[in-house]
C-alpha cells in the first residue's frame, strides 16, 4: 500500500459539486493499494499514518501525531500513486491492485484508521473528485508498505 500524506490546515473533497468529505487540521492521505498487498500492509500503513510525528510539539519539533493533536484524516483513493515512469512517457499502473479488490482494501484501510480512534472522512472510491488541500508547512511524506520492513 502506498500513501502520500500531507499535513493540512483543512481539506475537502467534492464529487460533481457535492461535498463528500472534509476535515480541519490533520492529514490528507492519497492512498492506493498494490496488487500484492496483504492485510498486514493495510494495518501497518494505517498505524504508521496515525502515529507519524509530523506536527510541532511545544518545543517546535516534529514530535506529535495526528492522534496526539486530536486531528482528523481525509482519505482519498488514488491508484495513480502506483504510477511507474521508468519506461516511456505514459505511466504504467501494473503494480496497482485491480479496482474490485482495491475497493475492499480501501474500505478496510479506512476502518483500520478509524479503529485508532481518529475522525476519518473520505472521498468516493473511483469517482472523479476535486480535492482541495490547504497545506500546512508544507509537510508531505510518502509511506510505502513494501519499504516498511
């Protein structure tokens, strides 16, 4: 599983002009499932995101997590995080999970995040979404379960 995690002041997702998910301070997570992902990949990615210390503590160091600050998480499905540009000019998405099992993986990932007792809003899987992100920092981190162990 891959996730691009951005620290945000606020973020929201619209589909066809309808607001489908929004958060204030927290994390906007663009996430994609890989074709070889297992439940352990989903769980470790969710745990890493909830506990990653990328918010400033009282000393100004990046020492607090989204959970520590009482923040929220906006999860946006995005298979294009698996885009591979090593050959040619058009990205290959061969490493991305097929859409049918990817929907289930996405829903399980969201449930795993919620199990950490943080508020989680979502976009709409496989929809054409407009994502509005008010970056804080900016701070952007790539999490890849294939590189976690």
